C-alpha cells in the first residue's frame, strides 16, 4: 500500500532511540524528511546520520527540551526553516515506563509527579501548540501522541495518570483541529522491545533465577499474541496514522500491545 507520505516533513520527539527512533526510521523509509528531536546531541547526531544513510532522505538532528516552552518554540522554528515546513508531529519524548520498580503511594514525590507530567503531558501539548499554526496554514497535518497501555490498567499511579491525560488531550485537540484538516491520534504501546530490552531481561532473569530467554517468554505471556511487540511494530502503526490514508481516524486511541488485558473497548 502506498501511504502517500512521499515528500512530507515530520518532527519526531524522543527520536534518538527506542520507539521514537523506530518511528523515524519507518517514516524515512516512506520517503518522509525527518527532524529527530531529543536533549542529547551526540546520540541524536548518530541516529540522524544512521537513518539518513539507510533511507536516502533528509534526516536532521535538533536538540530541544520538551519540558521548556522556549526550547520547543525554537525547535519548531528551526525545523520549519531547515525542512521548509512541517506536516507531521510525533510526540514520543517521555521517561520510559515499565523498566524499573513502580513506586507505591508512600514513595511518590511531587518532584517525580511534576517531572513526568511536565515532559509527557505538557511537553506533548507544547509541541502541538507550536506546530499547529503551520499545519492550520496549509490545511493538512497529523499529530500522533505515543502514550501507553497504563492508561487502561492500574499498577502505576503516575504512569496511568500521565497516559490518561495524553489520551484526553488527544481527543480535545482532534475536536479543535479536525476542521482544519489535522487529525490527532494516540497510540498506546504495551511492553515493547527496544534497545533497552536486553538489559531489562538480564535484570529480570537475575531476579527470577532464570535465563533472559525464559524471562522474555514470561513477559510475553502478558499479551494474546504471546511475543514481545517490537518497536518496529509500533512504528508501522504510527506511519499509517501519519498518512493521508488515516483520514477516518481522529481523536481515537489505538492499542498496540499485542492484545493486553481482557477489557472490551468499544
């Protein structure tokens, strides 16, 4: 299927590694020019060079802190200048979930709460706010917010709260921006294989007194396809949502965890 993405220009925050990098790779493979955004210059430059070499597309590295409005505004201005505009925003810059012990009520601090909310919720909102005028001016655009399945289950108080907030933000932005030709959606990954997974499996194997392979098999039992979903699988979903083909999907959440939980969503 031709997604109709050739020549589009995308911003991918959190693009130097993990799901963000996989999304940027998939978009570049679909002939999209991509601005990778993260805070650290060196891994960002390495990722941009790697993806540009693979795809033959223009992939630029732009440092920014999505927790700071001035930094976000400057980032968008630079991308528009260097790429000639912007068509797609993928919000993926956030503290990874599910890789460490989840704090209980007594361990949750205000600093941890506000740090998480500032980057994942307000950070996504900052980026959308900065990009929206450019999308509105051209009458077309896509904003995809990468959230997480903690929005649909308990187990991590801050994780659930931040992801529910992203879903609520998505629907509100979709209602406001839809009449301007801009679709806004949210993708909820579950446990996902990234560059960090090998370390996570090694730690779990040590805790469980088993092998990394056995630890992975146990983790895979959490979904109905019985395998870890890969970051590339998430990227394929996002690439579709970023395309003109996804016109029928606006304001909605796409679960991309391989079938997690028994709740029925309709």
